[in-house]
C-alpha cells in the first residue's frame, strides 16, 4: 500500500472513495471544518502502463480535476469563509512518461488539473498540500504545488524535486555521487526534504515517528498541523505571493525576488 493510501485512510473519518482506481477521496474532520482529501495511488491494472505506479497520467489528471471541481461546485452557495478545505495528499513518483500520453496531450490534461486547484484557491477554498512521500516533476506541479500551504513530513522517504536523482545525473553528465556533493553546497540541488524546506516553499515540516504506517500520535499531530494550515490559508492571500515573503524565501531566494521586482518595475 502506498503512503498516499495509508495517510488518506488514517486521516479519513469514513470510507475512502474511488472515482477511478488510481484517484481516491475521503473526508477528514479538521477542527470546525470537514476537509476533502484527494490522493493519487498506484493502479497496477491501469490500461496506461506508464501510469501504474502512482504517476499522474491522463485518467488521473482529469479525475483530480473532477474531484476538485466537484467540491467547488457543491460549495459555491456557501459563504467564502465556510467553503471546505481541500487537502492534496501527495505521494507521486512523477507524471506519466509515455508515448501515448505525449501523443494525446498529457500537458493539456495536467493543465486542467492545475486550473481546477487554482479556481478552488481563488474561490476561497483553503488548498493544503500534505507531502507524505515522493513529490516529483509534473506530478507534483499538477497535484499539490498550487496549494496555499505546503506541509511535508520530515522523513527520508519524502523526496521533493524536479526529477529523479538518476535522471538528473544523466542529464547533467555527472555521477549520482557528484550530485550529492553539489547538493551539500547548493540547497536547490538537494534531495533532502529538510534542505528543500529552507527554500521558502514549506509552511511546516512535520516530525513523525512512522511516515510509512501512520497511527495514533502521528495522525493527531498531522491533523493539528492541517488545522493550523487551514487557518493560515484563510488569513493569507489567495495567490501564492506568500512563497516569496516567507523568511526562508528572503534568505535563500533573494536573487529570485530581486529579478521579479526588476521585471515588475519594467513591465508595470
């Protein structure tokens, strides 16, 4: 069972539903809110063989968009401050790298998912990403990266990056050992979640005893962190400007901030 499955089931108050076999949803009580949990999980029987291990493929992208859009539509008549939180439980090896996916237009499907999350966030739904496993490449960009708040477990099994380390070594014509050495000096190259958290994108790095098999104290701790994240999301901006105003961003992304300010001044 994947970490996405395990954490969704552990946090859920009732049954876990499946629109398609690889996308699951459930409800979780978070303080005064009932949040909708959404996760992508492996589907060994998928007709798309490149999307059998938890990747975000064509079916997954549209199912995610449908799950998010369903919450937005159902809550449209509620006051904005009572619209349900949406929690993206993230454990994704990547998007689905396949010839079929590229021919049909996986990039369009992923864009539909991104748009659904953006619409939810702008409509007043607190969107929270809870990273419990891998969060790699276009899979994470589609499912999780559009969140108001990003939480991650501080665990060696949590990896957040643009690509798998072996692929990065091939692309850069370096060995994995050379990449590891560079990562000790250049934080954005690191695959250590604690280093990633210093980049200003992580709103809470959570210490748990067993990230692979959540229970008891770990579940309560994560629920408390989600409640706090929902409150911050409701108080904060509905865009993602908070990622450039955090203390971590000012320390490790100062050059990016200056570039953005210069571009704004020229284009404004």
